[in-house]
C-alpha cells in the first residue's frame, strides 16, 4: 500500500473541530469533509491519521494527515481533487508520498499553537474570526513572567477537561509572548496537547495578564490547590506547526 501525506489549512469557524470525541467522520467536522471527498475519489474506506485533533472553532495553518491507499493516484492528484471538491474554507497546500512507517500523529516530535488577541476599546469587525478581543488592558510582561512556570514535563490533566485512560504527562518546550501591530501573540510548543489543554493554559495566562490572577497560581494548579481558568475563546487559536 502507498502512504500519502497531506498538509491542510482550514478555517475552523463553522466546524465541530477536527473530529468529535468518540465519534467518527461527522459531516460537520474537518475530518468528515475530507474523508467524504477521499471516498468519492478512491472508492476506498480510508483511515485518516492527523497530527493533532483541533477543537471546535480552532483553525490550522498546517494540519498534517496521512492515509494508506491501494490506488494509483499521484500525490498531486489528491491535492487537486480535494481542492476542487472541498469547501473553500479547507485547502490542501501540499501533498507527497511518504515511507510506509510515517504516521501523522506518532511520528510527530512537537506541535505549536498560536493564539492571537487584540486588547482595546473597539473590537475589529474584520479580525473577529481569527483573534480574540479583550476590553481589559493586558500586561504582556506579567504573562512572560508566568509562562516559564507552565513549561517543562508535567501532568497537565489539571489543564484539560477531557477523559482519557492514557498518560496525561506532556512536555511543554516553550511559551513565547510577542507584540506587533496592536496584536498580542502567545505561542505554545509542546510534544502534544490534551483536550482543551492549550485553551486552558492560555485562559490562565490571560487572567494573569489582566491582573485577575497572580503567576503563583500556576504551581497551585499543578498541585491541585486551585483550578485552571476558563478556556480562552477558540477563534484566536491556530495550529501553527507540527515538526517531524
């Protein structure tokens, strides 16, 4: 069998995430739309693996997927066919054939999420789908002070509302906070993310930046003495990169 790798970008605004937990190929998920088109093209029941299962309303610059097929279609044929029949808010930006052992999830070394937020008095009509607006001023230096406390190898179950029998230990390599053009960007690079983990971490950092919480709350959250903040709004969250 041939192993095909695709790089996908999508606007997650109107979808129920990459895949609904515990369900397969819902028509209103990114995966559901892709598998539906692939089935029409190949007449095969393909199993599609993804680098990360993004949540409802979350976007992606570079989701990585792979699937194995018995067909003779070239990688470029998959790219052109999918881009012709997928909705305009999902696009295949690259396609190639990869070794049989490549797996979009298991072969990944790190994933990076980017969060875009805009503090100010007036929310932008044109930025609302891809960033979150804060009416409260945000102290980026307070977030920079707290960010290292979230890094390292920890049990991040306290930053997730998902249920899993697998290990909830992850390694967060870095959290970068930058400012440009009125935007505040929070970038988190980790081995992997639990369900809602990135949003809960960012929600906690935003509360620290607005003065609602102190950086010292983070060790207390890991210790089970406090709870993480409400997850940040999904529209500002983008899957930025997956490395292999």
